[in-house]
C-alpha cells in the first residue's frame, strides 16, 4: 500500500492531471485528487496524492514542501487519517455548558 500525501496551497485552476505530473517527477503516483466544493465544483485549494512507496513520498515532501507552484506556496506532508464525524448537521448549538443561559443571576 502506498503513502498518502496532503497537498495544500494549490492554485484553484490545478487539475488532477497536472498534480499527477508534478508529483510523478519524484516517483510513481497511484492516485491524485483535487478536492472541490460540492456546490460550486470549484477547487478548494488542496488535494491528496498517493505515492507507491514511502521513500518516494518522503522525497516528494522534501522537494516540494514550501516551493512555489503557479504563484502559490505548497504545503506537502503525510495525510492524517480521516476522522469520523457525526452526521447531525447544523452548528455546535446549545449554550456551551452555561445552565443559566449565560446570564449572571447573582
């Protein structure tokens, strides 16, 4: 199994093909995904690249992290595992633990 990398600071015009091209100079790219907004379809400025080996991933991190790509500074590091979130929707809600609704009654 490969090593998944987080890539931040991407230009909004970047495509998955261009991302693959950028990282393939450092090893075999198994997959490249640019994350886009669900409503507008526009890039959110970050993505994920999966390299075929840990050594290739480390080479890409050392070479590309902090470099300029089409006028933007890239952030490249190992992706953290996705955290499972509850699907309750909405905001934090509630009163943040204040039993009296935030008013000082004393």
